[in-house]
């Protein structure tokens, strides 16, 4: 398989959720530069973020080594909990869902890389740092050889302010597939001024193809949106 092409494809898929959910976020929320301060303040109110997330009570809670297996199970459950609709023109490969608080996108592609190799293109700091919207990536805590708590700061993209996300990233081998799940965790305060704290959710499911040489990659992204705006 062609490593540079595969790496580029994986990077594209891993950032698809940010791009598509970002569209929803912009479309429903940041319609005017002058609204940004008010939106930022409202968004940061206690209890607003994480409300009613499809992942359930595991989302945006403290995460230790003993919570990882339950967290991955909850992440898989979040994918099943969503009432997906196929995206017109992308039938069988892309689905979407929205409600009053969240937008979700799921896509499925076949990649000419085995699951174990693909897994190592999804988690490393270097891969996340390659995203042009990212200012910095920091590993806050290593929970195991397959799990870390990370902090990503994203650059300001007017009218959207700079943002910070703190999440756990964990890989788990299952009988039929490899899973990489990432979800927001609490316990790591964000004290920077004029920086919005967002709470990411990404789920990558890697199932070997029939001949064992490639992977069917299913990627699920769930992002908060602000449908409360007029």
C-alpha cells in the first residue's frame, strides 16, 4: 500500500467531523461577529456542555484507567443511539443527524491498510498537530499504553474564537474490529480568557476486509451546536 496516500486519506477522514460539524456550528451559531462574546458566555455556563449527549453519563466525566472499557462501550452505544439519515448523493457511505444540542456525522470508507497500521495513524500527537486549525497538542496524562488524556488548542477562526478541548483517546481491540474512541473528560480546568471550551467526540471502528489486507473504516463524530440562536 502507498503510505503517503494512506496517511493523507486518514488525516482527511480524522478531520472530517471537525469540518462538517463546524459547518453546522457556524451556520446555527456564529452569524455575526458582535454576537460572539454573548455566545461564548452562554456556551460556558455551568451544565450547558454535555447535556443530553448520546454517549450518556460517561461523557465529560473524570476518566481513569478503570473507566476506559466502560467508556469505549458507551461510545459505541452513542453511535447506535443516533437516528441516522443518509446524506443525499452519499448513500451507503455518509450519514447525518441533528437535534437541539448536537450535530453528528458518520462516514464509512475502505482503506488499503490493515487495522493495526491504521490505528497508529489516528492517535499520535504528530497526526493531530498536522491539522492546520490546531495551535498546540499536549499529553496531560498517560493512562496506559493505549490511552492518553490530551489537550488541543485550536486557533481563532473569525467569527469563531479560539477553543480548547480536553479528551481521552483510547484504543481497544475487540473480537471483530479495532476501536479508537475519543471523548471529552472533566477535571482539567481551562483558565484562558476568551477561549471557548468545546467537548469532542470521535469514534473510529476498523474492521478487516475479507482478504485481510485492508480496513473498512467507520468514523463517527458528534459535535455540540447552538440551535438556541434565533
